[in-house]
C-alpha cells in the first residue's frame, strides 16, 4: 500500500457531502463503500485526462519553471505576498506542472495542488524536495477536499478551459475559509475581430494530431523570438513572445490545443466574486509595465492577456 502524507489524507473528503474518505489497497471509498479513486504512482487520482489530455502532455514534456520569474508572476497574478505564506494552507487550483505550488511551499506554506490532467506527475517531481506540498488529480468542480479549509486559494489561467468557467469558479470558491483570500486569472475578452480570428483558427487546431500542433507551436515560437514581429503580428494571430524558446513553444501549444477556451471581462469575473460571498475585491493590474502596453491592455487588444481579481471571503 502506498504511504500518503497524513496532511493529504486528513484533507480528503467526499465531494458531494464532505464525509471522510476511506483508503484500502490504494483505493478510495466513500462512507457507503462506493469506489471513488485510487493512488497511482503516489498520487491520489479521481479522474482521467479526458478533454484536458493536452495539458498533461505539455507540462510533462516542456521545462518552463523559472524560480525568479515564477515568484514575480505569482505575486502579480494573485495579489498575495510570498512573505504571507509561511504556516498557511494553500490550494493551487489547476496546478499544472507545479511551479507555483513549488514557490509557495518554499515560502513555508502547506500546499495542495490539484489538476485534472496528468501534469500532477511533473508537479510531484518538481516539488519532491518539499514534504509540505502534495498533489492530486481531480476535477476542480468536484474537489475531494474539505470545504472552507484553505487560507489562500488561487487559480492562474485554468478555469477558462472547462466547458463552464463559472461552475469551476464557484466550486473552488467553496474551498476558501471565512476571512481567507481567493485570486483568479482568466483569459481576457479581446476585440471582436481578434475573437473571430482566434475562434476560426482554434476550430482547426483543436482537431489536429499532437505532432502537427507541436510543429505549428514551434513555428509560432520562432516568430515570438523575432523583434517587432513579436510585438505586432501576435496581436492578430496569437503566439508567445516569452524570452525562453521552450516557454514560447509550450505557451503557444497551450493556446491552440485545449478543447475549451473562454474569454471573460473584469466586470463578469468581479460579479462572480460578489455572488460567491467575497468582499474587498481588488482588480489586479497586468504584470508588465509601460504606458503603451497598458493602453493596449485597457483597449483589450492584447491576445492572451488576462482579467485578474482577488477578494476576501466574508466571515
């Protein structure tokens, strides 16, 4: 039988009623004796990849973690300070390859990272030196975790890849304890012509086999490394302009592969926070600076940019 950390075992619950789970022979059962999941390679699994298989592929294949950059991005896209993390319980909802779980764990937090894809395997390896960071493969709409038990909950660039973004948002919001903080980053809705071009392209790319899409992503990565082109053409056809080529390939693949990709507005996301019982909302600014960048951002012309809000759960 696989030995799971007692912190993770004590956190697991039946998604529907919050009852404790039972584990025997590496398999989880409900209080009624019904099978719910199993431990595979040391990770509790409650789902398979399904429509998110591409995420498992990209995060397991590409090396995209960069500690200094990831720390800066985490603080910018959550509004949380890493100095606040020590001794706190943190949920990384849609952890992917685990880069943000890693920096939270290194800052002293107890972290549970959940993802629907097999990317949790990469995350577990990345965080193998941290005994306070744990992972599980689960549907964010049906997390097998105790509601209201986390001080900090965040989700960066994940929820919009579900069929129903708001359903994911609401389910994850329940994990935040009263007085706890919740931060969400979603793709921003662009101008109508950008949306039309994107939808037309993605209607094609989402049907391509993996090898063809990877070749497309590598071409996009080449364009993303060209001066001027990486600041102009990618406002029409999206490709990453990250300084690192492997990140550019992964980011471009991430844009064109997933079955679902919804774009949202600040007003829409803010209303979800209010409806879910949050207060003191803060609309977080983009990580990048500069007058021209901010103008394009505010005009909704930056493809792949986000809407980003943080709030506090009412007591």
